[in-house]
C-alpha cells in the first residue's frame, strides 16, 4: 500500500451490537496487527513473527517509509477469541496506521 492508502485505513467500523438486549448500530474501534511480511507470519504474531531478508530490506528504497515491510490485519475490538482477522494488504508505512498496532511497528 502507498503512504496515502495506509494512512487512509479506518480507525473504527460501524456494526450492529446488542446492548441491554437491544440491537443497536455503533462505531467499534479496529485493532490492527502488523507482523513482518515473511512466510508463516500471521496476525497472532504479536512480536512481529520471524524475520526474513525481504521484510527487513523491502522498504530500504521506499521514500519516507517507516518500514519494515509488514502485512496488515485488522478486526473489531469487541470480537472475542477466536478472532476473525481480516487481511488488508502490505505496507512500508506502519507509523501511518491508526491506533497502536501490535506486531513489528
């Protein structure tokens, strides 16, 4: 993803939730995970997962990149285990994501 695409990721999502037995529409914060873009790494790798050369060097020549090269996953904060992580894409601009992503940032 470009810097603009990464910066444009939403901080929350609108969804139906049940409060006091009533279904209501609310904005729920999104949780982001950014493991290194290496084989076998996924959203549950809160420490960034295993390192590989392509993730470490993948952003070296990308202008203004905050690197390293990571995968982006997200899910609504109100989900409980097992969480349904959504794969969003890859980026060199982890610092532009909303909130405090887990993983390598």
